[in-house]
C-alpha cells in the first residue's frame, strides 16, 4: 500500500504539466467525435494518434491516448440513444432502452444517465486498476481456452432475456448470429468458409459494419414508410442535465454490480466491452421488479450498460500493464504506444517506471471528468440533429452509415455488407424478430469457436476428456454455475409470461 501511495504522489506531479491537461482535453474532444460517429471505433481513434505521440513525453502521449479511450467508449452512447445506432460495439446494449427513452421524450434524461454512469464506471475501474492490478492480473492468467469458451457460453445464455417474450424467435436470431460469426477463416486450420470468394470476408464479417446496417437502415425505412415527421422522437431536450445526472444514484446497486462485471470482463483478455454491457444489462433486468419494462425505456438498462462498458476500460489495462497481455483491441494499440516510449509492460513496470504509469492512470481519472461537460455539449446539438423531418433525417443517417462503413477499411464491399445486413434487419423488424440476440451471436461466435478449437486440440479431440477437465477446474465450475443460473432465471421469466416460446 505504501508503494502505491508513493506512486500516486509521484504521478500527481505529472498532472501539474499544463500540456498534459491540454492533451487530455484535446483527446477527450477527439474521442467524443470518434465515438459518436458510427463506424469510427475507439480502436481506430487510438491507433490514429499513436504515431503523433512519438514526439511527446511518455506521460503526455499516454494521457492523450487514455483520454481518447475513455471518452470514445462513452460517446458511442450518444448516437445509440438519439438515432438508435451504436457509435461503437461497446454501446450495443445501450440502445435497447436508450432509444425507447428518446421516443418517449426522455432522451435528455437518457443522455444524462449514460454520461453519469459512464463517468462512475470509469472512475471505479480506474480505482481497481490503481489498487488491484497485481492480484487481478494473476486471476487473468488462470483463464485457459476452456474458461474462455465457457465464458462465451455464459454470454450466449443472455439470449433468453433478450428474446422479448418469444424465445423461439430469440434463439433463431441468436443462432443466425452464431452462423454469421463463422464466416471467414477457421481460427485454427485457416480453412475459408462461406466467403463466396470475397477477400474482404476472409477475416470474418466486420462487426461494426454489421451493427450499422442492422440498426440504421430498418429504422430509416420504418420512419419513411410511416411518413413520420419525426415528432415522436424529438420531444427530447438536453436541458438541466446536470440536475438529471443526479438521478443516476437511484440505481446505486445496478451501478455497483455493473462495475464489478465490467472490471472482471475487462481483465479477461479478448472478452470486450460489448459482452460486459450485455451481461450487466441482463443482470439488471433479472434483478428488477419490473423486468417487462426493459426494452421499452427503462433507465436502469442504460445505467447498467454504460457503467459496465466503461468499467471495462480500467479492467482491460490491468493485464496490459502488469503482464503485457492486452485485454482488448484498444488496449493492444495502447500497448504499442507504451513500447514506442520505451516502456516494457510486465510485473516490473510499476516499480521501474512508477512515476509515468501512475501519472497515466491519474490522467484517466481527469479524462473521466472532462468528458462529462464535453459529451453533454455534443449531445445538446445531437438532439437538434434528430429534430429534422424524417424525409431529411433518413438520408442523412444512411449517408452517415455509408461513410462509417467505408471508413473502417476503405472498402466498398463493407458498404454492400452494411446494406445487406440492413435489409436483413428490416425483415427481422417486420416479423418482430429481435436483433439483439443476433448481435450477441456475432460478438461471441468467433470467440466461442476459436476457444473450443483450442480446447479440443489440447485433449487431441477427445470430447469426454474435454468435459471431464471442465468439471475439475475451479474457474470452469464457477462459470458453469453462473451459466446455469442465468439460463434458469431466463427460462423462469419466460414461463411466467403467456408461454415459453410464443407471445
């Protein structure tokens, strides 16, 4: 504890540099812009500015990159809430209740809650990074391919809660998502599957492109076909938001659970913010006295999702800094930023470069404060954007989606994929098939397949041996137990309705 306090004292002196504070503000503004524009992910934002940091001091460069990471993870909630398109994959679960709140005229409240929950989730995970890094990193090392596979199955168990009272349609959607996730090269053998000779699909279906299509095109078509003047979705005003932000404390237990979920998911390499968001959303729904209100504009859904996905930020940096193992794609790019400045991640990083690393961590606390006013300022004008008539707003949203899909890989094929996923999403919307289980399948399918293949290779294809090993490893047993509880609770809530499979 004494070494940590000494490190904090040394790191705090780094924040006295006006250039560090200026870079935090600039990074926050850049991150808000990147995160709120669909298709421009946190990873892209950090990667774009890594070369720029080469001429800076280590603390200045890391402060800039950390600010982009924190703010862009939050900023995806702005477009998710206002136009039903997640700015980044981390905000997939936010739109489940965020956009319905906007349609109810509570978009300002949704933005306020998302902003406050994001800041609190980020703050708490940074405390975890500051004080719990070594023991949590050791826990991450205990995860093998079997635990990763079971973790993916645990995520899939959330489908029951996302099925909106029709489990058959929900599982159909989830299965389709899992099928789409196997498009591309096999993670172990390199075999090419279902690409139809299109090179752009060799690395799989681009998740961000799929999300843009699934959520932008169906909504635009629906609004235009109804000849909507967009009055239904424009009652939202971002006024008095600082007062509204205090309402987040009505959901203290939701935030606490979501922070723990985000922190744990963050330290597990490869899991990601979107998984944490869905798990936290599912947990909040199951714990609620009114689970039927989720998906219809329940503020707790927004709070849970945004707290969890921002808590992943600090969690993902724990294995990155202490073990040199990036927790997700963004922290992998940050790892490159560390190495550019001659810092070697590992157990000795805090002892050898404590002043720099503690300065970096403390700068992220500041970034979580700075993105609050900047995000609310951007949101205020975002509300004005959605007040345009549907006949004008629709083409603008589609145009934004096309630009975002193209910008990801500079490929027209991605634009056609977005359009195809949009048509699929429209058909699903027409037949009342939930799209969220498909997104979950897309997110988890690649992880599940890859880890299952690695697990099978460890036991040389012996399935009984694989199952036997799963039931003898403590972490595996814990995840299996959590999965069983999740499935049971999901099935119980479905049976309490009119039927387990149909509305």
